[in-house]
C-alpha cells in the first residue's frame, strides 16, 4: 500500500505543472506607435492584434497589422518574472510592397506580459524597413494625444477689424505633440504671424467630424521697432 501511494504522488506532481504557453496564450487587441530613422514623427495605428499560441515544446506569436503586414515568430523564448513574463525572439514579416506585391523582412521581438494578462507591451523591430523601424504594441485603446500628434502644413486666412480683405499666407505649419503625461501641446508657426504656443489643449472627439481642439496660449511676433512682442 505504501509503494502504491508513493507512486500516485509522483505522477500527480509531474502532471500539475502547467505549460507556460497556456498561461500567456490568447489574442490581444491594441495599438502601435512606429518610429523611424528617417522621421521624428511616429505613425500610430489602431486595431492591431497579437496572437500567442503553441504547445508545451514551443511558443508562437503572430503580429497582424494593416500597415505593417504580418510578422510571425516561432520558438519564442518566454521567461517567468515576479510580475509576469518576458518574451523575445526572431522571425519574419511579410508586407505589401510599392509595386503591388509583397516583401519579406527579418524582424525581432521583445516585451512583457503581466501575470493576469491585463497589460501587454511588445516591441517589433524591422531593421531594414525605412532605415530601421521600431514598432511598439500596447494593448488597449490609443490615447487621443497620440492619434492627432504630427506636423500639419497648410495656409492661413487672417481677418481684421480694420480691413475687409483677409491676408492669405502659405507655408504655415501646426505641430501637435503628445507629452509624456498625456497632455497635448500645439505650436503654430508662421512667417507672418510669428509663433503661437498652446499647452494643455482640450480635445473633443466626434465619430463623424473628427476632433475639435480648444485652448489658450501666447504668440510671439516681430514688432515694428524690430524687436518682438
């Protein structure tokens, strides 16, 4: 009886260990922010997905994006930490090319998943795309500050109380920056009207019309005396 009991305990210990892939598997939805060597303005893309699957012997991860194609990583290395898991690996990404076909690029993966899978932060690096592209995936909805960030070029029409004819100025720029604390800074630069800076911009979103921005700030312009006001 003693021998039988010991044998049963030994078998139970072997079967109780859950494969690590079962702890992190699933499909995760989020957004990405892609940075490039050729540009200081990242591209933010919504509705991105990451799928993790596999078995006790290997973990597979697939990143799917309408912008950056599909990246596949086999034999992903997963390491347990006190707060979750770290992931790393190498794979290939298939993207649409300018000629209408597809091109394949080498890519790497790194990132973390929390123990309860409530946070997923992954980085995909495409070394040979646009001089080096680093794509950061974050699970959840993209903040508004990132969605509208960028530099916009256009023209302005200035109206005055003293004149009935507006002044049209070309080559104007508006730069919207997402700050680390989630706030928004807007800078308007004009050869005619100087530079206006607005911090703490308020943004309202409408599914039909887009975004409405409002706020107050200061403008620095050249004065008639040769200085600035």
